[in-house]
C-alpha cells in the first residue's frame, strides 16, 4: 500500500495528474461544492461549479484552463487542496486504470 506522499509523487512525476485533466467531470456533494468554491476563492482560482438538483455540483474540467481541475497546479501537477480534496478524488482509482501506476495498471 502506498503512502499519500508516495501516491502524490507518482501523480506529479509519472502521469502528471492524468485523472485531473481532460474531458472529465467531478461530482461534488453539497458540502464539497461549498468547500471547493471557498478554496477557489481563497486561492484566487476561478472554479465553475454547475449546480445539481440534489444541491451538489459538477466541475467540468474542460471548462477550465488547460482542461484541468481548477485545483490542479499546472506547473507542479500537485493538487492545491490535497488534504481537503473531495471524496471522489480520495477514492480514485477504484480499479486498474490504463496509464495510472497507482491503480496497478501502470
């Protein structure tokens, strides 16, 4: 089992946070959407969160610079809110994913 630091290094140095880039959509709960927006404001980052009927929100990476999650530092490939990242990000990867060494697919 990898430590959080080891996993973060793999993301930044090997795949350059492939799971945080591209035509992906991040689903947020109501509390996560509020926290995500608060983080964005404190970091001076624009985060477009599309509200959902259940009170949460969607973050479409394609709608942000570089088609990346707005919390991704595109210089270092580090998550700016790693310690407070959404649950979906904490659970990734759920299964072997091509190109993701952390998932066991390599």
